[in-house]
C-alpha cells in the first residue's frame, strides 16, 4: 500500500519503532500526531465524559435511583456475543451494588430484541423497570405495548437508528441521528462499549449521592475482558476507543479472573495469553453457539458464573453446541451454494432461501457466501409463520441503511444491523419482492463497475527478513480486527518445499529462495482449492506469496510461520 515516506520516518523516530512498522502505520492513514495513541492506546486519553451521549445522564440518574431504592430491574439482551457480554457487564455491575436483575435472553424462535412475551414475564415478577442491551432502537410496537403496561424502559444499543425513535424513558445509542458527533469514534462502539460507558456514568452518579459511604465501590476495569470480547466478536472497527477497550481488556483477560472465560479457554485448549484472534475465532464462536443452536441464555450465565463447577458444566454445553453448529452450518452452506450455482442472477448479490434451514446459522452461512462470491449475501430460513434472514456485505454497500429502507417500504416486518451485517424478518410471499429490492439497491449503488476482489498488502519483505524478531515487532500493531487488519506481507521469488496435507485439509510446506533462507508455511483448508493444489503439485516453480507472519509458540518453541492467503506463479 502507498505511504508517505517522510511521515513514516517521523513516526519511526518519534515512537522509536522500526521503519517497516512506521511505513505500515502511515499507509493506514496514521500521522505522527496520532501514532503514539495507536501504539499505546490509553483509556484515560480516549474515553470521553459519558454525558456527551444523548440521554446518558437521564439514564444514569434513573438507574442510580433504582439501585438506591433497591428496585427490581429486568434486562433484555441479544443472543450473540455482543448481547451476552453487554447483558453480563450490566448484570455484574448491578450485582456488585446489591441488585439481582432478572435476565431475559430471547431464543431464536422468539426473534431478535424485546418482545411482548418478555414484558409479560417481567410483569408477572413485579418488574416494571427494564433495560435493553444490544437491541431496542427500532422496537416501536413492543415499546408502545410496554408503556401501556406501565413499564419504564431504557435502551442501551448501537444499531442503526431511524429519524423516529421509540417512546421510551431514555435511549442511549451513539448512532442516533440527532447525536452531535463531537466524538465520531463512539459510533463504532459495540453495544458492550455503550454499556460500559453507561456503568461509568451510573457509578459517577452513585458516588455523587454518597452511595459508596455505606457500600463498597466496584472496580469497573475488571470487566474490560468482557468489553474486549464483545467488541472483537461484533466485528466493529478496532480504532480509537475500541482499540483501547480491546488492548486493556486482553490484559485483564490474561489474569483469568472471570471464571467463565477461564474455564471456556481451558476447554478450548487455550493456554497462551489471549489475543484478538483467540477472542474472535476460539472463545466467541463457542459463546455464539448457544444462541444459534442451543439455549440462548447460557452465554450470559457462563460469563457471570461465580462457581467453577457450574462453569465447567456450562462450558461443556457450549462446546457441544458449537460442534452441532458446525455440522448444521456445513449442511446449510452446501444447500445454499447448490442454489446459487444452479442459476445465473441478474443482480450482483448472493441470495438464497430454504425450508428447514436452521435460523441460527444463516448469519455464518451469509458470511461464507460473501467470502466465496465477493458479493453482498442474503440467506433466509423459511419458517412456518415467517422468514428469518441474515446478511453480510462488502464495503460498498451499507446493509443497515438497506434494511431500514426495506422496512420503510413494508417489505420487511422487522430488521436492523450495521454497515456490514444485518438481520431481518419478512413474510414468505415477500421473498421475491425483497430479492428484487435488494438487487436493484445494490446494482444502483455499484453502478456498472464489476466487483473485482482485490488482495491488498502492506509491504514486501525478503524471505531472510521473515524472522522471529520481525514477528515480535509487528505485535506492536495489535489488536487486529475490523479497521485494523493483520498486516499482509508479500515474500517474492520463493519455492515450495516438502508440501503435504495435514489436519482437516490444511497444506503445510516450507518456503525457500535462491538467495537463502527457509520458512515454515501453512495454507489453511486449502487442499481442495486452487491455492492448495498449486503448492502440492508445484514443479520447483517460483512464486510470490501473500500472507501473514505469525509467531509459532507451539510446545514452547520460539519460531515463526507464514500463513499463505494466495500465491502467484512467476514466469521465468
């Protein structure tokens, strides 16, 4: 990627880092002024006064008064990782100040977000004050019902908002269209980040009312491990405050104080200090699995668990659900690919619907179809009473805006989401109308330009430079994730040696070059694709390879390996 050489030199000198890292940072738009905060993101420098968000003070005062009065509080969360961590952070805070909230996490068949059933259940328990986390911004009808039943409702959310807001006591959401936008990076927060800002505001209010003269004040920083987990797994950009949340949260997680996370990590065989990769690909999917194919409330229960024996039982269930999820996901993915490959589409979208598809995996399948076809992907499960779908996008298409537009036109019954991911519901007789709407919407915004996948890289290095030292230096750029991807390197003019298949279709080999050097490399799940076949069947040909350089600490070894994403044969 192009970068400003002068800017890179200044970053290197000011931050005392290698020029290679400074060049990558420059290419990513960082300046000499912002580089230090990027390398060492500090919460005290990046966290604003929570009061900058609309309705925050109103919400904090209301919740603080409920705590002081010992009022019953209900919490409605979502069934994904952000929902589980959001409801858990709020629950743990309330428990620390003497309130035992009642938690409602909807099962998939109940649908996303607050429901009349949830409020009916709260009513039976004598609860008339409810806080929603990671949901509620567009739940107009449900909240009208709740208000008629005498409920006070506070919404803590981060999903796309409409001009119209629901009739609730307070709605804290950095994506409200009437926000001042003085701190634009707040719009990138996951719901768990919004909840953390809220408990900071509540804590401040309780302190101002002398609540902690008779009660022990909680240490809010100890819940940053949950904030990091939800932030990474909701695939929000790891920039600004989010980057600080994850960097500090990983440090907290490494202390293994949360019993549920500790047990889940042990169950997954995670023994090293956690990184954003472990959160997104090892811990997160297991928590997600309970909301997809199991009992949706188990994620919240595990993350709030105070008993190791109970945590072991919960973690075992999550592991089992995750295995089931993989099997179901593979079945639905194969069916969807068959549908898409059997006919041409007049629109630049991947659009598939099927009966008996488990609605808990349609989001994952949509993501895999997006990767396979490089198109905005929409996958739907046709149920008896309605169709429930999920979508994943490419950078050119804002799914949140698309879903809101489809709702306004009466095509969808409900839905919401972010720029890159969304969920929605509709009637079966509206599927074709939705397909045409989506197709025209995407076609109009893309124009006639073909969608061509582009693999960008950060820099080229010599094989001999791909060392443990370089991999350790590049760790300074972590945490990696959306908005801050792991640096992609090109190593030129290498040959594949000792290639073979290991594990579940992975291709392992060694890279060598005429100028010297050897590097262990791996292409994951590549044995049956073009890349894997090129590695396995090469005839001492020369390639440029694209991928990532990672430390390999397996069995205590201190070495590196190259993860191959793509390779280009060089004509001699």
